């Protein structure tokens, strides 16, 4: 068994850190596993977290490069050297320009001393920098350095060990199991997928060897279409997931602004506030009821009814078209083709009836006259609006426009009245909210601050709406690409059926298929066992961390490790009814369960560990989660995040304390404190 102990973390001239800072982890034991690195907001806690992530991920990783507001990854060059006015880059801006930036981790493994260091240096090349990963074993360069680092911690699972306590809620918010790939990598399931890909390539090659060249080409083309569709799906999904994360961040920011705004409300009695809140809720409920009524009663022809003049014009055109007799295309065909067809039939009589040219001309005129008498006339031109419609469709359209002409104005008027009522109720609700705001804000200074916060919340609401629309666009792109994928697979399936006999005689292909089926079965069985084990561990952790809660008592995992929550009566709990603090606890429970299941001896780093956690649950984190979350467990709280009670609860588990000092925002350094938080 490999025995791994982590001894130090080192940062130098990277992000907010100027000069070299070192965190000693060598004193961590199973009993004292916690290292606290505290600092005020903006001091450099997130810089430290990102530096450690960068060690394992490199600047090529898209996720670490999602640093701007839109959360789309910037280029590696801009991430490292900076983007003027938007992102400072990896290099510390206060350090000398020729100073490299580096982050390092040291550990021991079965008596060997290992060190992994990622170094960035400015350079006169296209990228503007160089990036080097150095891994040493007992002071000597390791030939397989990158592989050693990946073996220690694969890139896909970095977020499970280094995370922001307030931002891990996405693990509980996820409704599509988007962490499935990362979780399977963490739990040792991904190797099966790698083997399956190799077998699939082999069996496809053997299969095509027995097919005609043209068929093999068609299958290759279909597979290319499949790959293109899969790439589209993955691109759309990545964009959608990034936007979902961004929307969650915006909602959290909206909640924080709302909390700040509510603190300014001081000038109203509780009874008056409750009365006004009841009035606002009543208006809100009436608006929602009316909105549902309007949406359910709105007829499909509503766009037509907004322009009754157009309806009447269309109805008149239909009336004229139908009142003129036989449809123009039918009349034209009868007048042109009937005389010729009658002459052909006369010639086929026994004995044949033959007419001279003059007689045929007269016969043609007689038929036209008979058609005129029967009402099959050709005096009108064909209306292009109805050229592509059958007589049955024209009659159906005529009936519909007849109804619209008779009742359209009354229907449109009724809906217009409802919309006016909706507008009035909206105005009343907004006025009631303004009245409440004005009554609760007692000073001009507070009112200005309140209005400023309200404006910021409105901007966030607009951003959330835009993000929501963009998410819908990516969802549509996913659906379209999924249809393309299904079509390509169906085309390939039809070819397989057509050449099924060739497939049956291809023993290599049949053997590869059997191996694939066996591996798929193995993967599903192993995944089911691991998922059940993780679910059991998760419910144990939920029972610990959420013990005071009456809302969530158990959690179920589906095949994609997507969580469904249940209360004490085993009734499903709506995800949106769960508070941000509770979602943070659920996510921590999941990370705790996954870490124990994976059994990887790795440090865990948590930025803002207590976040929105209430007092009672803090005590549970101190006594139950933090002692077992990792060895070492590095906590990055703000100066005010840990109360005196929190310190007392955790005191027996603390191995080292540090403080981040930062003058001006770009000169952070990590200073050692004693066990009581005083200068060493």
C-alpha cells in the first residue's frame, strides 16, 4: 500500500502573491489535520486556491481559464500574461518583470521525497510565455513527471479536492448529472470506457474488411456525421453548463444585494409591514392567476385577431375565389385537356370515328361552350395565395375566416380587456412595492443606497434573463445535434441490416462485439455497486451535517449521480425550495462521500468554508466533517468567518495557522501564526 504524506505548498510571484510564501504541512497528523490560512476579503485566499489548481491543470485547461464575467474561457495567452483592464494574468504585477511565477507541492511516498512545480516565465514568442512542469523524486528529475502528477490527481477530479465552499452548490443544483464523467474518473470507472473505445475501433476495422468499398465509405461518412454531431452536442452542453454556473452566481449575488437592501428597512412597524406584504402578495397572486388564464384561453389565431382589417380582406378574397365557380387550375385543365381526351376516345371506338381538322376545331369549340354552360369558366386569373391549396383546404380556410370575421372583434376585445387589467395590476403591485420601500427607508442617505442596490438587482435580473435565453438557445442546438446524431446512426443501422449476412460470417467482428457487451455489463454492474455505496455514504453524511434540518432527510442517486432529495415522510423535496446554505451542506456531504469512496490520500482545500452555514451546523462541521475531510485539510476563511466558538470547537484539530497579509492587493504573503492565531 502506498503511504503518502504532504509536506508543503509553495507559491512565488503568482497571482496576488509577491515573493515566496510557504505553507508547512509536515506537522499534520490524523488527530491534527487542519491548517488554517485566513485573510480579509481580497487578500489572496482565492489566489492560493487557483494557484494549486493551476499546478494540476496547467493553462491549457478550459475550466481554470473561465475568469471573466461571461465565464467563457479566455485564451491561454491572455490567462497567463493578462488582458488589459479585465484580467491581471498569472504573473504578479508588483513583482519584477523578469521574475518567474511558480507554484509547488511537496510530498513523501513510501520514503521517497517528491516535488511537483509548475513554472511560468515571460518570453518573446507567440504565446508571450513559457510553461514548464518539473517533477523530481529524491531531488532527481522524473522522466514521467506529468504522468506522476496525473496519477496523484487526474485533472477531471481537481474540483472535488480544491473548491470554494459557496460555489460547490452546483453539485446539489445539477439537474443533468453533468459531473458524471468526473465522478466516474474519481471512482476508478473511466478505464472501462478507454478499453471499450479501443475495442470499438478494432471491431469496426474488422467489420469493414468484409464489406464492399462503397458501403464501407457510406459507413465512414455516417460515422463522421456522428462525430460532428457529438462535437456539437458537447460544445453546446459545455456552453450551457457554463451559463448555468454563471446564472447560479448571479442569483447568489442578487440574494446578497437583497440582503443588503433589507438591512436598510428600519422605519415601519411590524404590523404595517405585514399589512403591506399581504397586499403585495395578494396582487402577485392575482397577477399570476390572470396570467395563467390569459395563456390558457389565448386562441392559436391570436396573431390574426390583432389585425381584423387583414382578416376581412382575406375573407373577401376567399369569398371571391369560391364564388367564381370551379377552381382556376381545375377549369384550365378541363378546357385544355377534355377536348383532346374526347377526340382520343372517339378514335378508339369500333369502328373508329375520325374527324377532319375543321371538324376537330369545331368540336373543341363545342366542348368549351358546354363547359361554360356548366359553370366551368376561365374569365378570372388564379389567385397566387391559393395556388398550392386543394379545394378541401380552401373550404376549411373559408370556414375558419368566417368564424374570425363574425366573432374576432369580440374575442380580441375580451383579451385586450384582460391585458389592460394585467397592466393595471402590475402597476398597482409596483406602486405597493415602492410605497413599502419609501415607508421603510428613513433617511436620504439610506434611500440613495437602497435605490442603488435596487438598480444593481435590476441589472442582474436583466443578465439572468439574457443568460436564460442563451441557455435555451444552446438546449435547442443540443436537440438539433441529437437529431443529426440519431439520423446518422439510423443510416448506419440500415446498412448493417442490409449486410447482416456478412456480419454473421465475420468472426473477428462477432468476437469484438461479445467482448464489448461483457465490458458494458461489467461497467454497469460496477457502476451500480459504487453508486449504491456512494449513496449509502452520502445519506450517512447527510444524516450528520443536516441532522437539525426537517427538510432533507435522505438523498437518492440516479445513474448519472444526480441527486433527488426527500423529507422525513419520503416525499420528494423541490430543489428550488432548498436554501443556499443547505445546498452547500448537501454538496459538502456529497464531496465527503466521494472522497471516502475514492480513498485517495490527497489534501483538501476549501475557500470560504463556512459561507452561509448557520451556528448549529457550524458546530457539526467542526466536530464531524473537518476532522475527516482530508489530511491535510486547508481552510481559507475570512478574518471574520470563524467565531470564537468556532475556534474553540476546532482548536484540538488545528496543526498550523497562517495569515495572508496584503498591502495594495498585489503584494500578498503568507505569515505563520501560533496555534492560538497570534504572531509566531
